C-alpha cells in the first residue's frame, strides 16, 4: 500500500475523511510504513489513518469520477475509502 500512496504524496486525492459515505478532496501529505496522512480540503485538519483502516482504493490515470446525483462530479487520480467507527459522543 505504501508504494501506491508514495506516488501521490503532495497530490490532491479523494478521501472520505469526514463521513463514511462522502468523498471530499484532500492532499496526501505522508505515506509512512504503516499509516498515511492527508489534509482535508474543507477543514484543513491533518487526518492520520493506518493502512488497516483502508477499505477500498481506486486509481485511474485520467481520474476516478466521484459524485453526481445531487452534487457536481469530481475527478481524482486516487480515491481512498477508509472505515469509520460510529461515535455517538459529543464532538470536541
């Protein structure tokens, strides 16, 4: 997984960092041995994920098309879906 992510460090990717079902733009900033980091385009927060949290990765040179029905479509060369834990506690 690291070898794949290494190719996209400092690139904009699609990542479901905010919710499980919505892909947003993020900049991949780090591809370490066991985890990766990306800065969310909407919140500016650096999000860290272990590779074990990755559920699905899509890659296409011309861009993977995401969205459509009620939103504009976006293209990213790499789209990553990570698993989310349902948390019912207060947001901090």
